[in-house]
């Protein structure tokens, strides 16, 4: 199974990082088109996909997600670019 680590930009220009096995479904959830999504992104719709990485294991993806979440905003923006 493939796991995706992603960054979305919310309508308030904040960045949200997460993991999923189905990026299209997750974006629909974050934007309220399907049930689910995070509590945070519900308040700042719509969200736009800005960055994505693929991993073969959930463990790798979770570690990368935590690493990205700890980065300051300016470094995340460099990663996106």
C-alpha cells in the first residue's frame, strides 16, 4: 500500500500536514464534499493541495509527517516550492 504525506493550504493561508492512502478522497473530506476531514480544516475551507510525498510504509509516512509538522512555516514554504 502507498501512503501519502501532504500539505494543504487553507483559505486563511495556514498550512495543514497529514497522511492518507487516498489523496483524492482526503481532499474531498477536507473540503466537505465527503464525510470526514480534520476539525481544523473544516473552519478554513476550501483547502488546496500544495505538496505531496509517497511512502511504502505507514511508519515512514508517520515519521515524515511529524518531521514536517515541526518545521517552521518558512521552511515548509521552501519545501512546497
